[in-house]
């Protein structure tokens, strides 16, 4: 089997694996919808007081909320990606089996995470977004080109998100328990991705800083393309630069880690 077919099979397996968790998916759809409703009414009250806050009108702000709910599990901003399993395999020593596979460790887990992400986008993210679009005034572009550009940005966001979480997972080689690092990464992800408020709303130097961090590639960048607030090409370049930097850093850390595998309990 060629390398491309191997990783495609891993991604397909990741998709199918998460598709078997039907009860968990239904519970996630319900949870995302409820939190979306809470945020929508909060945003509408805020935008009633400050129309065009962050350059968005109210319909765009509501659309942003439902995009956030669609991306929360897709990009594992609050956890739930393959990093949890990888950290556990590092802790128990099972990662040694992964290293003996005739496959690249990083690409294997990237493929598995992409399969998971696409399922979460379709299985858990799409329903709350459609619900929001049916129940509230939202901003939906009429031209197909904008949607294609948006979906390309979502794929780049998946790469950036994995790059961040892979580095978090590799910390377990030294810490043996990466739960603390993972929790800090989740908190940063919520704040710096724009999950709580659009980054366009952040004032002054704080807004300037968070908009150049990698987390802004996850939600803010695709949302701005869909909402007509960003040109696709510069956005792609920004996301791709962070993807290359993070995946390259992951490759370097992986090389250092596998030279000094530290195993607890195995």
C-alpha cells in the first residue's frame, strides 16, 4: 500500500470510528445547540447596545456564534481530539508500538485527526448551524465561490489546530502526564480563537496580539472569509504559515522525544 493510500485509510478509519458514537454525537449536537442559543441571545443584546461592534452587523454576529458551535468539536478547541489518546499511549508506553509502524508518527495522527474532524463537522457541527440559520436572521453568502473559499480555510484551520494539539500531546514525553498543559492550551484556545467573542472586538494592543496568534486561524479566519471581512489569499497565507511552523516544530519535538523515550508504567 502506498503512503497516500495508507494515510487515507487511517483518516477513513478515524471518520468511521467517531461515527459509531451515535449517542455521544446526539448529545453533542444538543449541547452545542443549547450553548449556541445562550450565546445568540447574549450577542443580540450586546449588538443592540453597540451596533456594528467589531465591524459585524447583528446577522453576522449571530452567524459567527453558530460557526463557533460548529467548529468547537471539529477543531477540538476545548479538547476531544486525538491528542488525548496519544498522551495516554505515551504515558503507558504503547507509543513504542506506534514508532515501530512503517508509517510516520506525525502523519499517522494527523490523518486520524482529520478523519475525526470531518466527521465532527458533518455529524455534530452541521445540525446546530442549520438550526441557527432557520431560527434566526443570519448572514449567508449567495455565491458558491465564497463557500468554497470558506471550506478551504476550514481545512487549513484543521491543520493548524492539529499542529497546536500535537505539540501539547508531545509534552507528555517529558511530563508523563500532559493534562495540565492540555488544560492551559484549551483555555488559550477558547480565548484566543474568538470562541467567546470575535477577535475583532478586542481593543487596542490586545486585539493586535491575539489576531496574529495561531489560534486566530481556527475560528476567526474562516469566519471572516464567510462573512466577507477578509480576502481568501492573505488569510490562506497566514493559516498556511502557522500550519507549516507548528507542524515543523512538532517534527523537531518528535525527533527529540523519540531519542529519549521516557515511559511511565510500561
